[in-house]
C-alpha cells in the first residue's frame, strides 16, 4: 500500500504573509523574554516606532534571505525564529546571572558556556535537548508537508542581492552609528548596559555592538610618546641580595559579602575569619580592588593585575585576553629580568580564555592546567577542583623549585572551586549564617553554599600562610578576588539583604558591585629583605585602601622596589596617587571624592594612561 503525503502548496504571496506574521511574532518573543521590560510590546511599538523597526527589520530581512535561498518560507521562519529564541534565552539568563546582556563577543566563549551549562540542574539540560529536538522535527516537517511554488532564479538572485544591499546600507548608516544609538532614550541608569539593551531592544543593541568590536585609539593618543618613554627608561641597578619568592593567588568569586549588617555567624564559622586575622597582622596590608566585571570575566582581572593595563580602557566587549597575540611585558616576563623563574597554575581547562597561549606570551616558564596535574574524580569539590588540591599543587611546585633552583620564584594561581552556580553546589542544605530578614529557602541555599566555598578558600589561605610562616625562604603572598558572585536569580539576594550593591544605582553602589578584597602578606624572612608594611607608607594609598585592579600589580611591584623596570608601572603608580579608582564613567580622587569631570592637566595624564593600554596591546605588539 502506497502512502502519499499531500503537501500544502504555498504561493509567493502566502509565503510572504507567513514571513510577515512570524517576523512580527519573533519580535514579540524577543521583547517578552527580556527581563524588566519597561513597557508592553504594543506600548513599545507606539512610543518607540523607530526603535521597534530597528529590531524588526533584521528579522524580516533574514527570513526573506533564507526564503529566497531555499525557496521554503516555513523553513526560513523556523530556523530564524529558533536562533532568535536561543539568543533571547541566553540574553535573559546572562542578565539574571551576571547583570550583563548577551553581547557579540560572548560567541567566542561557547566552550566555557557549554561547560557552565553542563553543571546546571538537569532540568535545564533536558529543556535544551528537547528544544533542539523540536527544532529538528519542525525543520523536517517544513520540507515534508509544505510545497512552495518555484521562483525563477533571476528573481531569487535579484532578491538576495537586494536584501544584502539593504542590510549593508542600513548597517553602516544606522546600526553602526554611535551618535544615533547614544541619542536614544534609556530607562534607568544610563551607565548600566542592561538598560540600553532593554530600552533599545536586544537585536538592535546586539547588532550595534557588532560594529563596535574594533578598538578605537584613546583621545589624544600619540604613539611616539610611548616609544620615547620606553626608549629613555633608565633601569636602576638592583641589589643582588636575595629576593623574596612571590606567591600570587586570585580566588574564584572570593569576596567579603559576608560582611553585612543583616548577617551574622553566631554559632557558625565566619567565612573570612582567617583572612581578617592575617590582614590585621604586622606583616600584612589589605584593602579592596575595583575589578572590571561583576559575576564573571575572570581573565580580565588577571589581565589588569599582571600587566598594569586596565580592561576598562580597551572599551570593547571582547575579553582582554582576546587581544594578546604575541610576547607581552607582563609581570612574569619583567620579573624574569630580575632573575625570577615563574609558574602559572590553574585547575581549569587550558583553553578557557586562551590561557594556554596567553600565559606563554606573558613569559611564564611553566604552566599547569586541569589536563596536566589534576584528577577531577578525586579532587573535585562543588563540581570543580578544590582549593585544597590547588594549594597542595602550589606548595609541591614551590618545594620542587627550591630543590632544583636557587632563583626566586613567581607563582601565579587562579582557583576555581567556588565557581557558580551555587544551587546545592556543595550538597549543603542547612544554614551557616543568621539573618533577621526573611529570605527564601532558595536564597538560603545559594548564599549558604557560596559561604561554604569562601570558608574553604579562607581555610586554605591560612594553611598556606602557616606553611610559610616560619620558613627560612623569604615569601610574599598576594591574594585577591576576581569578581563578586553572580547568583542565578540575579540581584535579588543583594537587594533582599540590603547590600549597597547595584549596577543601576548610585556611583557608590556601582563601585561596590565591582569591589573584591586583596591581601599582601610576607613572612619574617621576607620582611628582613623588604618591609612591605613600612614601604606602604611611601606609597600614597587612599585612606580606604581601595584601588582599581590595574593598580594592584604596579603598587605591589613598588612595595618590593621593582617598579622601575617598567615605565608603565611607574606612570600607573603616579596616577594612582591622585586617582586610585578610574572607571569608564567617573573617577575617585585621593580624598575619596567621586567626580565625573577633570581639569585639563588631570585629563591629559589619565588619557596618557589609557594610551599606555592601547600602545602595549596594539602598537608595541
């Protein structure tokens, strides 16, 4: 028995009607899935018709293009709508977790995104798999059940070319225009990128950002200034006395959000008990750094600290590590000129942020990644390699170095244990903190699990300090956080517990969203060589000890007496004395005053510092 499927025949007019309807429906879906949209979809169309069209036209053009290529309107509608829904879902998820929209450069981090999603609740993965299966079935049905009237090749080619020309014209005349984009109304804080995506539409903002990927030279940039400064840099002869070993650690999501007037740890262990005790010792100084990102972007903080340039100055959505393509005067390579040997340790995959290449360009003599020296089956805790295993590796590599070499060691490590998500991360279902504010069981679980991870990091920091405390080998430890934790429910925990943390708030709240603690400690053997606490008096730190993350490396080098080997570091320390915190939108001066305008002299100096970043990355390389 022959079974023949009777196909539904679609004329060109019917196909166009389908495309018009579903392009409008796709616009509706994208708008509705964006968190905290200020208006209903139809209010948006009436109040912002131009902005609506800028979000609608790319969908329409994409559907027409695919229709003309495959002569199948249903297939065109399905594939375009699926891609847009997927992008909208990613955008919604990222806004909740990181308080950032889905931007074009995120496409370069698909491997990392895949790894993170793999650690989500199984229901997320089931939903994604089902969505893909539905998509495949719909694609098959679009060819099985629908028949499209043939269009002549001439019309199809002409339509495709016309569509491309229209798209190119609109892109360069409208979508790429920063002046027009910036002139549009933004609901809420203008400096909060999410508000731009919400107010102007996801698709228009996404396409606009594609056009901004090229890094522009800073205002007043003069390449010859940096060439001359580098050329005339005179390197002071350094005393050949023994130099201290440097152990630098960046703790994953390490923060002091446990310091909150609505939280206490009576009956439990304070997660930062050891950190605070060490910070108060005569052998330490501590404070906060203002990092580039919230809830993620670990490599950007690495970049800031290791090379003394600021990710914020690049003014580009790509990860700062994306621009490192050859040898770079980073901390390991500069310390090598003083006789140091170096090692980088990260218990994550080497391809994360292209670290396997970037670390080599930075001058590290040796690298250890997850693939090299760690065993997830036995060493994982909370889905990632434990801080205990990482500290074990730091200590064993140090011992191996001491046995084989008489040179000082620079050891740089990035921990990963306390990476989110935090839902039942450590299978901790109790409570490890007190609060008088009513919070949900879900919030208790996330915050409690996060504190468990901080407590582990704190314990391991104490173990490391204890190990080196009475050592005859001079050792300086630098410990700092890469960013605050981002929770899957967005900012609700910060809002509920009344933290002064808000991207869409005051300048102080904005800064608090990026603050992480830092600690510099030395043992007595190192103090006999270089007294960091005493040297700190000769560096003009702000009274609240809060500096931009790109100043931490240069300030630390000055504490050791090493800043002279880099004119960039010397210049950075000069700027830090006047403006310890510099953001894209405002500055914090030495009196802890937030200002958004500068006099001509200060503006010139800060522009020169921004120019250093451009020179080092794009011109010197």
